[in-house]
């Protein structure tokens, strides 16, 4: 188990719940969050016993997004990291500051991408505020569920930032370009009902406990299937993004040529004939 500060991991059978665990700060994403998220996702991604992952949050809100006060220096390149690159005794040049700022943003992007890159399905259980970086995080998940009190906002334009951690890139195939343009240009808040209407979330539940329970139940349902087939399905879906149907069919044909002859398939057939639930082992 990794040493984490603002995230915690809970395992129940083949389902791991990754908790955003800084409730006193409404799960604002400060300096510790980014290393914690990468470490947590590496842990659940490489654990053979984990077949599905739930992303949830402690406290009254999923996340209010970037901790702007704590992260300002990193994002502007003014935290001193590039100062030894300056010429002479003067302050670092604009180019040095921009290079440091870009490196900082890329590090944060890699952290969010660790969620999208998880080979197992990741399901988000969202309640309360899901603002800015919170939307970046859930857009990297495969399935999103919300409580009735959930509030979503691609908030960055309201604080003079271009959203740069994945919302602008991952949301178009999820909610469509028009809905994303509206949210990103205005920075407006939308509720759970509108989020479901535009396809941002699959379902809406009464409250935080209900959405976490329902999301964990769906994760358990996924985890009851062959992990080889589930991970293969995610890999094929990911590989098909931006490709033609013909390219996607070629990819899945090659995938199944290598993975179809599994012990899980034999078990599925045996269980069907014996009229019993299959016991998949991922082999």
C-alpha cells in the first residue's frame, strides 16, 4: 500500500475504492494530491486482485478543483524552480518561467491521465461540488454517477485559466462539442439533472451514500465478469477512439486472436452447461 496523504484506498473483494480524502478542504487539489493520485492509480492498476475501481470522495463535496492558492507558484513558473537557469544575477527570463510552468502543467496532466490509463474500468461516484479539476478527474473515468445535489462546472474561464488537465480533450466524445463549448466558455454551474441530460453522468441518485453504494454495486457487477474480457474491452474501446470502424475491427480481431483461448472462456462454457455462475480467474 502506498504512503498517501490526501487519498486513501479501500478494497472490498475485487473492487477498490479510491477516496479523495481531504474533506476539510472540500477535496481541493493541492500539491500532495497529484503524487497521491498517481501512486494510488499505480497501486490499483497493478493489483491483480482488483478488477474494477470506484473513485469517490469523503466529506460534503467531490472536489472544488485546483487549490489555487497552494498551486499558484507551480502553474505560473514562479515558485523558484527555474531560477538557477537565469543568466547572471537577474531574475529568470520569461522563457525560463514559461518552461517551468509548462513542466508543472504536464506533471499534473500525467496524474489525471493515470486514471484514464488504468487498465481496469474506473467508475466515478460524484456528490456535491465537482468543479474545475474535479471535472478533469471524472472525465478521465469510464463511467460517472451522481447524487441529486451534484454541481458541475468547467470553471477555469472564470478564474482566467484555459482548462488544461483534460476536460477540453476528453469531454467532446462524452457530451458533444456544443455542450462542452457552452460549459467551458461560460464557466457556468449545472446540476445533476442537466448533467444526465447531456450524458455527463449515467444515473442520478438521492444522495452521497446512495451514489457510492450504487457505483460500488455496478463495479462489483463488472468485477464478476472475466477480468481478461473486461480489460480487453476497455483496451479495444480506447484503441478505437479516433479510428475508423474498419481499423477498430482489425484491432479487435488481432486482440481476440491472442486472448480468446483463455481458461476464463472454458470456465464460461462449463458454467453455462452446468447452469451455475462462472468463477473467473483471469487466466
